[in-house]
C-alpha cells in the first residue's frame, strides 16, 4: 500500500527489499534516535530489521497496525505508523521518526496529516492517540499543529534503555479532525 504525500514523498509499507536502506539509516542515526525510541536494541542487525519488516507486514495484513516507511525522493527517510489499531474501540496510536537530515522541512506534519486521513477514513477510527517524550519539543509541536490536544502527562511511562521517561499523551477525535478540515476549507 502506498499513500502519496506529494510528488517528492510517499508513505508505503516496507518490503524485504527495503531492509538494507532501513537498517543503514537506523544504524547511521542510532545515537540520535536513542534519545526518543525504545526499540533500537532489537534492531542491531540486518536480519533483525528484516524480522521487523516481516512482522509489520503480518500486522498490517491483520489490521492491527499500519507501519509505513517515509520515502523522500525515493529514499527511505523514516517511519510513521499506527503502532496499534483497536478495531473494537475504533482507536489507534500514532508514532513517527524522521532522519535528522530531513527534519525541519514539514515532512512529518504532511505525513501525519495523510496518516490521520487514512486512519479516520479507511480504518474508521474515532480516536487517535499520540504519546511523545516530554523533552521532545519537535514532536510536541507536530502533535499540536496536527490538531491534537494534550490530555495528560504520563509519568514513568516508557523505559528508555536505562531510565523511565515521562510522556505527554495527546488525543485527536474524529469530530475534531473533521471540524479542522471544515475550517481549513473555510466552511462553518
């Protein structure tokens, strides 16, 4: 599956053919990414990356996640995903990361907008959650610009290698997302 952002960027489900580019990008930026992402120790080799890609494909097929690679100018640049989709509650949780050389250009915001559209329209979600490290100011700004509301701070919510970190918990409902679309079009 491919979600087009614009002519220079697309979201697509990674395939085994993407393993080398995915692993090399993660490995090149491992120290930077470890500030925010707790799963990097399970992705230390190409075979581990391949296992992750195959697991993502199985979970996408079952409808429990939707993990997309971000491809800018045809090259793997990061990930954005519904890390969990609860079909019964019609809710999902979003996560994303982007290599430092692609940051500051609005890519994550555009990709998040397209992922939210996919979640609300294709998965019929009613609520989307986003959790961000309280020290990750860039991610917090992305969440707020996308229309999320900060609901609470979850103390000691994530184990990050050698310590627990607090996470801001943001929420976006279908109604708020639809209202923002009307406002964007000048409707009332």
